[in-house]
C-alpha cells in the first residue's frame, strides 16, 4: 500500500514531536482561552455539595463577619462585584455597618478579595457616613446595589434610604470613579418608595445591571397596595429599565410583577433581596423570599422568616420558580437569611449569602458555588 | 519534506502566546504580590495570553500594576483602565 505522503517511522515522529515541543517551550505560554480556576484550588477549605441541590457550601463559612471588620457594628446589606485580573476573578464587596453607638447611624464600607474568602478592608473606610439632622436617609442605607458602568467609566450605586421619624424611604443614587469616593447624583433621591402614582408601590431595590452599550436594567421590590407598612401587603419583584439612574422620569417599571409572591409558603409575602446573573443564555435569579412581616420600630415592619430561592428565565421577564425551592443552604437555622449576591465566573455562579450564624450570634456572610445542570 | 516540517512547526506554535510583558506582569501579581487567585504562575500566563489575544495593551497594564505596588484596590482599577473590558 502506497501513500502520496512520506510514511514516517516511529522514531522520526517522536523526534518531530520533541522538536515541536521544544520550539514552543521557551518563555511563552499558549493561550487556549481564559483560565477557569476551580475555587477550591485557591481557598484554604474545600466545598461540599448541599444534598439535593446544585449548590456547594464553602467548608469554612462564614467568610466575612464582624470579626473581619475593624470598626464595631452590626453588618447590614452587601453588594458584590467581580473583576477579572489576568482572567481570574478578584472580588469587590461593599457593605453597610450599623455602629452600636448609633452615631453615625450607618457607614458604607469597601473591601476586596483575591480568593472570595479572605477580605481586605479599604484602609480609608468608611466610604460614606450616615448624614444627620433629619435628612431623608439618616437612619438606614439598605438594598445597596453597586455596578460598574463601562460606558461612563464609573461605579453607580442605588439604595433605599430611610428616615424612620418621617416614615418615608426613598431611592438614593451615588456615583464613584474608584468605588471609594462617592458623590450623590444631582437628583438624589430620585423617587419615593411607597408613593408611586400610576404604578406599583415600591418597597426596595433588589438588583441592578449595566452591560456595555445598553440601559440600566434591574429589579425592584414593589406591591400592589399603597404603603409598605401594611402586613397584608406584598413586596414582589418588578423589572425596570432606565437610561439614566439620575433621571426620575426615565425609570420604566413594568406594571406587573415578573416574580409573584406565593402561592408557595416560602415567599408568601414577597422578596427582600435578589441577585440576577446571565449564564450561557439563561437568566438565574437567586432571591430571598420571606413568609411574614414582623412589627419593628414605629409603623415599620420587617420582612422575616426568609430563605434563598431560585428562579430561571430565558428573557429576564418570564420567570419559573425552581421546584426544589427554597434552597436548603441556611447556616444555623432556617428563615434567618437577609441577603444574597451572585456573580458568574467561568462555569460557575458564585454566591454570598448573609445569614445568622449561631456560634457568632450574629449575621455573617457565607460563600457558595452554584453549578447549573448540564442541558 | 522540509516544507512539511516547517508547517508542522508553525502549526505547533500558531496559537497566541504570552509575551515578555506577561512574564513581568505575572511576576508582579504571582510572585511579588502573591495573590492566591492564581493557583500557579501558568494560570496567570494563560490569562495574560488570552488578554493579549483580546487586544489588551499589556505594557500599559503592567505599568499600572507596578504603580499600584500590590494595592489590590488600585490593581482592580487598572483592569478598568487597561484590562480586557476596556479593550472590548
């Protein structure tokens, strides 16, 4: 049997292989796309699959608690962001802290991590102090959502500011060039919660995104009846888009919720937090659904008995709740979760869940990985 | 036969390779700053090769990272200014 090409002996083939290898074995590295680092390869502890879910729990949770904070106080809301450095994830976190002294009422702080579990506080924290003297957001800064806007080259922040005495909460907007120095937008607060005419009555911000070249899009908690301080009311998930966070008249909020409260018991009263990511053409919403309202200070009520649930969508508008909800990923006791954050890195969705840890007798942040099922 | 060998050698090296700038950048991030995000130096070099493939000016990025002197907050801003998201 003959061939048009010379038939090479095994020895020649081996030599050629060595030649090719040596030709590429200089101080160069061949790229085959960005590296996909297994988080367990860069953390001190491993991850263990939570039975019946696609979620793995970091074995040394929590990864962030009051013990990691130089200032004293109770941990409030968080916002997470991922930046890739040479194709591997570095993580940013902003968190609110409520000092025990009450003065200031709260602070906003910034921390970073190169492995998702060890956090470095910014040496100049806090980035923002609560204002005094009856200002609209003097008591609480909740629902903090921070995104990097690649078009404007700045960070954008939205939050729910609360003045307890006035019984009002509003949507605040700040911008920052570096995540540390924040400036209020000229029209902040841009809208009142609980007082939207001709639309749903807003509860709090849930999620925010700003892909390059597109509008801001996000989700707000909102209910059909006036005033959030009604135990009969619900705070469901509404989608919004706006070209400008600072332009009150340009927010377009869908007239109906994209994820409704109930009829399942685990989110009967609504959702108090949510994180939305897009992964391989599908949207994943991790949300904190709650079962009941609990009376708090004055006329204020709190969302309680809350756990993390999952909904998926192909368009970000039509959502399907996961049949295995709520996800059994609580730390010490079911129902004490207050926040969830999600970021896509490689083939995984990284989750941070703020929950009650009995041994700390406090809220702290746990780290989880979600690996979507193959389809 | 000589032509075939040349083609074979070229094919073996036809993918994007990381440059000397990548070497310096990865020295800074992996050796000097010792970031745990990189399980190995090769992880950094692979990411850097991919960045170059994506149009990142690694020389500018390297200068920014060296100025940051292992200040992670500043290094993350280098990504905004010179990294892969700025190149797209």
